[in-house]
């Protein structure tokens, strides 16, 4: 077990040597604590897999240093780093059966047969019921979920320092994905191994990670717990990536206490908030639960409701519509009447304001103090 | 399999097309098998019938004389080829096995390196470098290659002198040794392409998983990649085997000593002897060459040559049967030939 630190890591791919090409990893500095599970989330091509490969040593950084437990490993080959890695396509050795997949590690390290059998037994116990049966089967006869179980076992059989997972369950079907997710979370909290979990699915990231790294274009946008990402996003990108349905973003302009939308409609800002904001162009962002929805016109602006999406399993409903050119989804009670028009006003305490150009946060609600 | 749709095969038009294709395929098979049939049939004919005009399709008096003579070369045959046939056979085996032992590891590992170890631009340059050797026909490089075997590493008739002195550079002469056949075959661009195509289809994640497991690059190649690549190894070994076993021109150029000549050269020498003697009929042969006439008197003529040809072909045929399953798998994977 160990912590992982990255110091100003830069990685260029060969194809990006043209002038002006963006690096795959752009001065990444972060620290993953001992025993912590960290999710990495971001759009495709943002460098999250490269980050994982660089930490694994499968890609050498062009600059910067990597530490495991304060020991520099930047120049140490993957083979000697003592890590475990799980791949999206499972990457099992097709010509070996389940057990052969697990035992390659012992073969190349010249471990004794007893040690191998001992570890295999322990692993099978940890992996739970029915795992022994998978070990004697050929890889191509295993289903996706079974392959991933063997893949996970192949990693834990060696007692790794760091666990690296590259979209491990995105090839499974939805139901199996949910089950495997719970199973993996259980195993991870049991081992307490430092884990980096790459995914493009924010639900998965939230579920698996103690903390979450949000990446964009080779940079870490924010690295924090889910609550912090949700309530205190560093910029508009983080705010719109985290949360379902997504946050509604309305371009607006502040003039005194008036916040005017592009459509010409306006709200009156509370004085305390207005003083913290610069005049001129802004971006107002409101989460579905951040709207005050009324059936009668008061201070609110009229929203023409296109439809009301009722999620009975979630005991919630969302009213969808357009306001000032932006798509709006507002949380309403499940028994909200079917109506063509509602009147909306942001709950200013729970709304976000971002800079119009660099999209950095000007006002965020802050993590609520629940206890 | 997918040439015809499964559904609607009973339609009259499809049925006709089906039988036309079957007929064409049968014709192709027939045309390929006819020479073999003639060879086998001739090998069982007596000497005079083998040279009869017009030729007979089936031997009128089947005899094993040709086979016996080919196996027990008599003194008169010895005057045509100086070694017992078994010696040539052994020479061929040495050359073929030596070539396989050298070429398959070198070619497969270079293809693996090009496919999985090199990245980006360098991989591309190396690939073109290796493939570039395919662009020149072998016949163009025949003379430079020959000169190289004389004064390795200089492709010159005479080794250049060390500047400022009269002493020539030290050179190695592999000409007229087994190495002259084995070394130049150490890398095969065609097989390189096959290997590279196959290795490209192995996902990088498997190699990465093996690296994470702690396998060195060579160990990964040997323990993980090689067992996955049996079909492509079967295909390349077969090509290399048949190519070397049947090679004639290059051994003819670089092998002079008959004690190390391969079977192809020996068979050719015998064929030449008969051809020069004008073996279109026994009478002319008798008149023109005492040696050949001796042989013909013992019952050896084209029948014996056909035996030699068959003996020459049998190892390739046997090898094909052994690797047949993998070859077909390889063909399916690669879509080659």
C-alpha cells in the first residue's frame, strides 16, 4: 500500500509533435492518499487513460516526477512497480485458462509453488463463492462479468501497492455493471488499497471514488470530494459535468440589482449577492433543485413547459423547457399538475454564477452543513 | 461459405451458378493434379515406356525399377552426380532447418518490435525499411548478394585496401558454405508482413497487463504472445520451409562443392544429363552418352527422375499436412493467397 504523488507531469504523444499541439497531460500535480479510492472522470480524449498509464509506467512522462510513498518511481519500469491494473477489455491472456492468468505473475517472479497455491486460495476466498470454478475454465468460455472477475483476481493475487482501473466495467451490461460496481466497492474497502479508477460515467465515479479528479484537455480541473465538486465547482466545466440532469446555464448581464437574460427578461438580485458580482456579462447556472417553481406569476419568469418527466422510482419529476435560449430542467414534486406554464426564479442561495469568458466561479452555494 | 446466401439457395438461378462454380473449381483441381498424376504414373513405368511417344497415361507394365534405382544409385549414376542421394537430402535438411532456426526468430521478433515496442514515427520508418526489401525483385540483387558472399561485408569482387596501405580489408568468405544459403534468408520480408499483421491484431492491453504482471519484454513475447500466435507461426514456417527446400537459383550460384549441394541441384544435374543426351527416345540416348545409356540399360530414365521429383516434393507435402489446420486458420485470419 502506498500513496501516489505526481509533480508537474507532462506527457506529449508522438503524433502531437506538431507546433501548437496540446499535451496529453499538462503539468499535472496531485496527491492520492494511502488507501484512498480516487475516480478520474472527464470527456473522452481528456487524458484520463494517459494519466493512468503514466502512473503505471506504461507511458513515460516527458517532464515531471512520480512518487509512490515518497519514493521516486519515474524511471522505474512497470514491471518493478508492484501495481495491479484492470483494463476495459479485461486483457486476459487468451491462451491460458483462468488459473494460468493468475499464475503468470508467479511464473515470472520465480515464486515457489506453495506460495502461489497459498495466494490463489486466499484470492479465491476473497473473490467469493463460485470463483474456483472460473479458474479451471478457458478464457473464451467466460462471460464479460466472469472475465472481469478473473481480471480483478489477477490483480489482487499479488497484493499490489496501487490498483489502477481503466473503465473496468463499461463493457458490461447495465444490470451487471451495477452489481459489479457494488462488488468492487466492497472489495476495495476490504483491502484498503490505494486505487485510481478511470471512468467516463459520473455516477460510477461518484459511487467508486472517495475523491474525484475532473479532467479536461490534459489538465486537472478540480480534485475533491463529490460534495465539494457539486457545491463548490471551480468552473463552469466541472459544474456542468457533475450532476444529473445537468445544470442549466443562462447567459446574463448584471446591471445594478437587475440580472437581465438574453431574452430581455430579468430577475432582481438580492443585494448581498449583487455586491459580490462584477457588472456586465455573466453566466448564471442553476441546478434542477435550485429553482423556485410557482404556478402563479410572482417574481418568477414564465417557462413554457415542453414536458414533465416523472421518475416514479426516484420519487421526483422534472419540468423541461426553454428560458432565455437555454434548456431548463427544474425539480418539481412528483404530483405536480400537468401544466403548460410555470414561473421560475432561482433560489439565489443555491445558484452558481460564473465568469462569462474564462468560466471561473464567481459565486457558488458552498457545501451545505447538514449536521 | 459466405459466397452464397443460405436462404434462397434453391432458386434456379442460384442453383445453376452453384454448379458452374463447382465445375470451375473441379477443373482447377484437375489441372493442378494432372502433373502429379503424370509424375506418379511415370515413376512406375519401365525406362523405355517412360520415353515412349506418344506418352501413355497409365503404365502398361508397372514396375518399381525406377524407385529401386533411385534409391540404389549405381556407379554409372555416380558419374553424373558425385554423392549418394542421401547426402543431398541431408544437405537440403541442414539448409532448411538452419534457415528456419535463424529466420523465424529474427523475423518474428523484428515484426513484434515493430508492432508493439516501437511507437509513432520510428515504428513507421522501421516498417518501411523492412518492407522496402520487398520492392526489389530478387533477381536484381542476385549479383550483389553473390559478391557479398565472396567478400563479406563488401559487395565487391575484390575487397578494397585499407586507405594508405596495400593490405586489403579483412573479409569473410561464406561462399560455398551452408552459411551462404542460410544467412541471407535470415530475414524474410514476406513473413515479416504476416507476423506484423497478426501482432497488430493483439490488443495492447494484453501486453500491458503482462508488463504489469512483471514479465520482461522477451518473456512476454515467449510466454504470452507466442502461444497466441501459433497459426501465424505455422504459416510462416511453412512458407519458409517450402521456399528453402525448393530453392534452386541461389544455391546454384553460391554452392559449388557437390558435397554440400542441396537435393534440387542434384536432381537438376541428372535432368540436365538426360536432356543433353537427347532422351526423347532410347536410341538417341544410347548413341550419345555412354553413361546415360548405361543407366537406361538398367531401366533408369525419366521414371527415375520422376521418383526424385516426388522424393523432393514429399517433405513439403508432409509438412503441409502437419500444419494444414493452422494454415487454414492463418488463411482465414490473414486472407493471404
